[in-house]
C-alpha cells in the first residue's frame, strides 16, 4: 500500500512539471521596439493627413531605415528615405533618431507601445504630429 501511495504521489508530482503555468516573459520597452512599423494614421496639428505614411525598420543593432511617403496635389507622390541610428530612453518613453546624412536628431515621444502597436508624438518646425503604427 505504501508503494502504491508513493507511486501515485510521484506520478502526480512528475506530471505537475509538464503542466506548470506558462510564464511568458513580458517584453520591456527596448525589446518591443525592434521590427518593421507601418503607419496607419498620421495627424498634423489634429488634422488627419491622408497622403502621408511612414514605414520604419528599427533594428536590434540600433540602426534604422525609414521611408516617408507624401502625396501632394501638385507635386504628386514623393518618398523620402532616411537611415541612421536610434536610441531609447525607457524612463522618458522616447526614441531618438539620428540621421546618417545630416546628423539631425529627432525625438519621438512614445505615448503607447504594445507588441503590435505604437503611437508616437513629435514636434517638428513647431507643428505637432501624432503617428499610429502597427507592427508588420
């Protein structure tokens, strides 16, 4: 009888090893950023910009490539490509982009970040932009 009880306890304990809780690691700010992000909504000073889009590839090596597409009535569709390096400030929830060609630095305030969505806010030339991204 002792052997039966011991055997049953051993079997349940061994089975418990394989049915333990899934402890999925929550990604931190820096771990969520790398990947390809496509803008799904761009607003400038509160007005939706239907002809503008952003596609940015943030590499885990801290390099980035970005294509900014604009579609203006007279000029038509233009694509501006930028590349450089990026850093992040976890405490401030910011991404700082430094362009290779000019050394110019742009700061994106990240207002929301999940595994699949990112919202950023930036001010450029005194104009406030809000961009909503989805990870591709």
